[in-house]
C-alpha cells in the first residue's frame, strides 16, 4: 500500500494545521491589543514601518515555533 495516504493521518494533520493557524492569529491579535500606542497592522502595512515589521516577524516566528512544539 505504498503511496496511499491514511485518512486518519490526513485529517489529524489538517486539524492540527488549522488549530495552529487559529492560535497563531489569536496570539497576534492579543499582542496587537496589548501594545498601547500602535495599531500594528496599520503601522506595518500602511506606514511601511520596517523596524516594527522585523520585530513582529521575529515574534511571529517565536510563536510559531512554540505552537509547533506544543502540537508535536
């Protein structure tokens, strides 16, 4: 049966992927709400604040690694 995908493994992988994305976006929104002076999305997308984008990218990588380790 080489080459066939086990449906249980596929469903669990998809479930954990969706769970990871939901937790990741929730974390971003929480951090966006607790930063006192910035609307992070506006600062990054509209104002093109590169240093802030770099800090947020590093934070996102850190959160993603934590989520991946927790799910794994």
